[in-house]
């Protein structure tokens, strides 16, 4: 004999409380589905904006490079031309896929194809930006120094502003697309820092630039006699250490944030540490005898690290302390109590 299955009586099945419970569950699930759909649409729209800006910046970068009569290295010119041209083609295709509700959109938007394309572009610009920004190449930056002095005090400064800024625009947009894609694919949507993942990526980018520029200054200026003063080289070393620490911390926090597994305490402490380090870094590098008193990558990256770290710290601290996130009295359960629906909402 099989045990009898429990069943609802007619009165239980048609009781107002039972119907209300079913209605509550249906409403909650519908609201959850609507929220997920709205979030997905918002992410897609942000990626569309980044793809469109990438197409614009790459077009301007190609124009700025091809109209610069100071270029002399044919191999470097060819690499920059190829990089910007491929970026234009890929970004235009991506914009068309995002805008049109066609077969291309279903095959591209949010799929592995978009991820591969964004990863390829990030890799290309990771190789193209150092070529453009190397002062010894004279494309986006060049070295300047003091004449008639025993210490030349060489520093890099912008030589082609259009190529300089649009090149960075391409790199940042490509990285932004990849970051949004990774976070969507990994499903990180519940961590404390889910709204700050992109800022951590930007801090990581600023730290990478500080490292590259500090290493370049150490090898190309501090290594030659009369290139700069000992104090300037010591300040440059501090900038190098700060960049390394910033790269490690921002990489780990952005990774855990993308996975939705970040800790509020660790995120707050890390952002505070980076704010302190970059405050000292910006002061030592960009004032008086610093290696980045002229406007260029070294200058911008030091101040970018300063501002981004404080933006992250202020936002995370506000969320960690619960400022402005309290639940209003109207949102509290009513006296009748919908215990079952409340539990369902907590699970969601």
C-alpha cells in the first residue's frame, strides 16, 4: 500500500489566505523578473554607449595620427594605423548589433563573441598605448628639459594632444566594455562593491600607468648622468611602489566585486589605504622636485589615482555605515503579517 498523499480540502484551496499567498508569490516573482530584465537592459545600454564612444575615439585617433607630420618611424606608424582601423571596424559592428533587433544582435550581444571581441581590443590597445605614449617615440608625448643647466631635469609632456587624449579614450572604453561584460557573465550582482567595480578597474588602470611611467623614468632619466636630481628619483621610486600596491589591491577587489563575493570591511579598508597612498603619491610626484610636474601620463595617472581612490572610499564608507540606506517605517511588515511572502522576498 502506498501512503495517501496530502491534499487540500475545497475550503482550504479556495480560502482567501491561500489565494492571497499564491498572489503574493506571483507578484514577487514577476517583480523579480522585471528587475532582472531592467538591469540587463541597463547594462546593455551602457555597453552600447561605450562601443559608440570607442568608435568615435578610434576614428579621431586615426585622423590625429595620420595628419601628424612629426612621425618618422614607419613601423610604429603602421602599428598605430592598424590598431585604430581594426578598432573602428569592430566597434561599428558592435554598435549595429546593439542597436538593431536583428539576428546579429541575438548572436552578439551578451554572448561569448562580444567577450572575445572586447578582449581582443583591450589586448590591442594594451600594446598600442605604450607605443603612442612612449616619449622616446615622439608620438603622443616627448621629453623636454632645461637647457644651460648641469641637471637637465628631463620630463615627459604631451606633444600631440589629439592623439594623446583619443588614444586614452579608446583604451578606457575598451576596458569598460570588457569589465561590464565580465561582470554580467559572472553574475556578480549582490556584493557590497557591485556599483564600484568599474571604478576599481579605473584605479587598476591608473596604477598600471603609474608603474609604467615610473619604470620608464627610472630607466630613461635616472640612469643617465645629469638627467635629474637624486630627490626626484627617490620620489619616483615611491610612485612605483604605490602603483604596484594599487595594482594588486584593485585587481583583487575588482575580481571579488565582479563575482559578488566582496567584503564590506575589506573593501572599506582597502579604499582607505589607497586614498592615503595616492595622497602622498600625488604630492611627491607632481609638486616641486617631483618627476611629474609637467602635464603628461605621469601627472594624470597620479592625480587619477588620488581622485578615484577617494571617490571609492567615500562611496564604500557611506554604504558600509548605512548612511541613507535605512528602511522606512512604511516598508515594515503590517500587523496581519505576511510571513511567507516576507521569507520569499528575503530569499530573492
